[in-house]
C-alpha cells in the first residue's frame, strides 16, 4: 500500500518520501499495529528480516540508485542509504504503535523522517 501511495507522485524523490510517510502512517491502523509491529516480531523475529521488508528494502535501494544516477541525491552507498531509510521508517512505526498517544507521535515521526531523507539531496552551489 505504501508503494502505491508513493507511485502517485510525479517526482521520484517525493515518491520516496511519500512512501516512507505512508508506511509510518500505517502504524495507526490497529491490524498493522497488532500483526506487523507488536505481535509479529514476538512470533516471527526481527521485522527487518521478513521477506516483505526485504522486497521493500530492495525497491528502496533501486530508487536510490536511480536518484543518484539522475544527480538528485548525493553519491552514497545505495544499500546503506536504503537500509537506514527503511530502518528509520520501521522504527518510527514501532514508536507510534507502542505510544499511548500515537496521533501525537505520528506527525513528529513523519517530519523527522522527511528531514533525515532530505539530507541525501544534492544541492547545487
């Protein structure tokens, strides 16, 4: 679902941000909280090792590689950047799911995620 939201954006970097924000927002959904963020890790182990997370990670890596090739973002190891962005989104979602005030936490998490990701942007001087 997050990928479909990102796909609506015309700009590929904005799509990357929208996809991450959508993933974070999904943490407000009770079934996502319970299955993916709270009970799932207890039963299935580290979410970053799940096949669904692995496919998301690879899609993010490919997007980052394209953005580097287009000169949109700084030259960086694409896998490292993808893992860090994916980890930031996952940890933001876990924070929201565990929070007694998830509606208050969500905008803070999304703002911080977007600021972190924007640090990859290449600024012409």
